[in-house]
């Protein structure tokens, strides 16, 4: 497969924006000009990404009045205290409502920069330059922004769409294997929730993806972004269908919160959560044994875990899941599978079956 720059659009009326996918996009001045309306630009990045990609990004933005804000790297720093550093940098630089923030980094940087943009002077523009696979296929698209709280992941945030997303596949060359696999969890998710053909493609091409074949990787990113864009276009504020994107996340967020942010990568926790959701789905008589096996096998082929940490007891798991944003009127909502490519959001499941799943997984 041959890789080339491609573009797809997220159609949200006056909040619509393009996603460009290709190599060396972050250094291309022409891609920025159309989407930056003012003169002030602040690039927010972290200590890991800055030495790799900040210089070329600043060169591409050289015609603007530039500032940078470099944050520590890690999920454990996705907090209100660290977020305040962005506000401080903006205020010290006398940034106005015509400013643009540029998020250069993975999901943590994207979420925090987006939330800063949503709230600084009641809203300024921002651009996403995701540098991890997970952020390219998931967190940079759809406008979810925010920070974590000790009691729950992403519990403080806002829906706020970017002006532009540049998914630069060349940045994946410096991504370590663990982070790369973490991103594949979200890719697999799209096949499970809405796209059975894509799931089958992943089964046939997982070895090439693990070898980081450029053509296969670009295809997987584009198809994942298209799947997410379609869901977001139908339900931007997560009133219904968009919650399908949370397959595995209620279980996964419990793991991330319970074990301490940063101990488990987001994609690792989601991978386990997808296996647990698939297990519950088969116990409810919805998902076939064969499809459950296919799900877990594909997760394993992506070098992702399928078992939760033993440290979380069954009661602790349920306690953490009860704090999840998807709880509705005191009832736990889960994304479950009818079949691969056919999912639903439901409160209509037997708690006994959920307890059986938690027991089966040793929690």
C-alpha cells in the first residue's frame, strides 16, 4: 500500500473541521495558514515531544507571534494544577481571544490544551497535532477535552472542537512499542462497535500493522478517524449513539483510576475493558463464543493485556465503575456487543452477570 496525504472532514455545521493524514504535515506552513485567524499562537507540548518535533513546528509557524508551554509528560500530570501552567503562560504573554493554541503531543496534551482553549477568555481556537497512534485515531477527533480528578478520569472537561487535526504518521516512528500497541486498542474498538469489515481487515493485517507498514498504518488511521467522525457527526454531545465509542472504557477507567494514573496506559486498560465487555456480552447470550474468542485473540496479537490487575477487588471495581460519567440516574450504563460490528449502550443487563464477569477475571 502507498502512503500519501489524505483528508477527511468532520461535518458539524459551523464547527466542522478537516483531518489531514500523512507524513511531515506538522512542518507544512500552508496547512496552518487557513486555520489560524489571529497572529498569536502558543504551542503546548511536553518534555518528551519537544526535543523531537517542536523546532520544526515552530519553523512552520514562524510568521506568527509565537510562545511555547512545555509540560511534564504522563497521565499523572493531567490535572488542574498542571493545566494552570497553560493559563499562566497565556496571561503572561497577553494572549487575546484571537489567539490559537496548538496541541503538539499525545492524548494528555491534546485533552489539556483543548480544555484550556475552551475556557481561556471563554474560548479560543486550537489545533491538534497528535503524535501518538492513540491520539491520532481517537482523542484528537471529536472535541472531548478535560483533565482527571483523583476520584475519576476525565471528570472535569468540556466538548470543544478543534479547527484542524494534523495526523502526522512520521511522528509514529519515535513511538515506543508499548505506546504503539496502546493506540491499536482504540483501532480495534472501531471494528468491534460499528465496522465488522474493518475488524476482519485488522485480523488479516495485524502482523503488518505491528511491523508499522506505512500503507497499512495510514489506512487504519484513516478508517478509524472516519468511523469516529461518523459517530460524532450523529451525536456530538454524547446524548446517545456517541457513547458507543466508550466500549471497554467503563472497565478501563476503573483500572486507570484504581491503580493510579500512569501505571496502566489508557489503551492497555481499554483493551482489558473490551475483553471484559465482550465476556459480559456472551454471558448475556448476545455475543457468540466464536466472536468472544476473536476479540480476545486480536487484542493479544496487538501485544495488549487481556486480564485486569489482581489488586482491584470485585467490590472496588464496582465502586470505581459507579463514578463513571456514563452512570445515568444511578444506573450503570455499559457499551456491550450484540456481534462484532454491532454494539449498543444499555442499562438493561443483569448485575449478576456483571458480577460473574468480574469474578471470571479474578477481581
